[in-house]
């Protein structure tokens, strides 16, 4: 099975929730730390308010909930606890390994996470060899979604213009970033808890096994 799109020359994947099933893990850590400070939130709240946001945006939301500044080591605690959890429990999104093995057009990953987190998650799930030097982090350019900068940087580095690339995202913020950058964007809805991606994405799909058919447009 060789998957070569008739329409797109390059695919840009988001990482969390698209390549690796990290959303439940990372959000649970955020919930636990927030509740230790008195936030009184649950995982559903995190999915609705944190999903797709940068760490700084999530931290700001928690700070407002507890009506005080967060501890100076809050991010350090979050990174340490989430990394520990990832090492034991993180898995690739179902079907993504087979997809990448058969994809015959260039592809890369562009994520809001720090580069070390992206590489760790890809390594733990066996996906790192697919990407290697094609990893783009918002932290490198210090611009976060919904700013389209990371997608534009990725596409230009890969050697393509926005309209030649397809972005795969699982959050509304990510979809909006892609649209702002002039990209087509397919919304992966496996964790679309608010059923909102279909309102803006070029197409939506709920299973990685369905993506090849959508690519053959």
C-alpha cells in the first residue's frame, strides 16, 4: 500500500492527540497539580479548556481559577510528572504507524510542545525514526497556535508553500492556526469532546485508517 496524495505535496502532523495518545495523560497531570492548589477541576474540564493550548495559556487559566499566581516551579513539576507518566503509559494513536510506513509524500510534525517532549513522546511510541530532523516546535520560534507561524516555518523548511501542504490537527486552536496560515486542515476527531472541528476544518475523520481515502481527493 503506497499512499501518495493527488492533491498535497506534504503533510504536517500535530503531535499530541494526532501521533501520540498523550492528551489523557498530560491533562490528568495538569488536573492533579491544579487541584493541589485548590482549582477543583476534573479531566472533562481540562479537555474543554486546556486542549490545544500552550502550557502558558493553561497555567494562566489555572491561576485565574485559584485567584493567585502559580508556584514558580509549577512548569517543572508538570514536565517531570508528565514525562514519568509518558514513559510508562503513552501509546501511538491507533493506526498511525501503518499510515506513516506507507506514506510516500514528505511529512513532518509541528507541535506546541517543547522539542524534548516531542522527541520523547515519539521515541517512546516508536515513531521517532519517521521524523528525526523534521520536528518543528513552537518553543523554538516562541510563537504558539493559533498563530500559524510554526506551520509556515515547517512548510517552508520542507520546501513547500502553504497551499501545497495539508495539516492534521485535533484541536480547534490548531485548526484555526492552519487556516490562518493558508493551509487545508483535516480535523482528527477521536478526542473532539466538544464536537467543534467539523465547523472549521476542511475535512474531519475519526480513525487514522480513514485518512488514506481522504488523501486521494
